[in-house]
C-alpha cells in the first residue's frame, strides 16, 4: 500500500465520519423541532399537530361525535380550546386535506351570531367581505337569513353558513 492510498483511505474515513455526524445532528435537530410543539400538543388527549406551509402548525382535535354549534363550541372551551380558526389559504388546506380523509361537514370557529352579515372568527377578527370569494365561500354563500354558523362543507371544499342547531362534527384548536 502506497502512501497515497493510505492518505486517500484516511481522507475517506474522515469524510464518512463527517457525513455520519452531520446526519446525527440533522436528526437530533428534526426531533427537537417536532418534540417541542408536539409535546405541548400531545399533553391534551386526542389533540394532534397539523402542519401547513413550511413551518406552520396548529394543535387540533377532530371530534369523533357530532353536536350543534353551541355544544361543539362549549366542548372545545371545556378542553381549553376554541373552534378552529382557519384564516388564510394555507390553513384552509388543512381542512381540504381532512376532507379527503373524513368526508364530513364540520363546524369551525366562524359565525355571524352577534351581527347578521358580519362574520367573526373565534379569535375576534372579522372576515372582510372582500375575502369571501374564491378562498372561503362559493358564489351561493354565505346566504344569510337564519344561517348564522359556519361549517366546512365537504361537497365543494369551501365554507358554508348553516343553521346553528344543525348537527355536525367539529374541530377544536388549542393555542400553545
């Protein structure tokens, strides 16, 4: 074995050790990134992390049973959560993904119970009319009248206002 072969083998061993160390660091970093938020979310029974965009996360509970809007809201609040607030296209993608899995209509945290025609998210912000279409609603919604509570509607993957006494599944959001 020549001196060049020995140097080459030494370099190769060093290089492989560096690659292995880099992979260990990446894996530890990934675990820490997941663990911090996941650990907080997992403390609450049946809540799980849903991801959106590159690093966006929501801690959500998807109900196993159906209730009217008021009872669904109360159930979320009893768990220290609120009905889910899905502002923006990225968060709406979570609902669309779940629609593929569940194929269920479900309550979210949006209603016009205080003032007819003024939709308010359950974080207190108003959904401006200028934002209704095409992201949140189809051309026929919101329809007004006695339909004051908002569901995610599986038939078109959009939001839909319906009577609050309707029985639906629901999604709770835990703020961490």
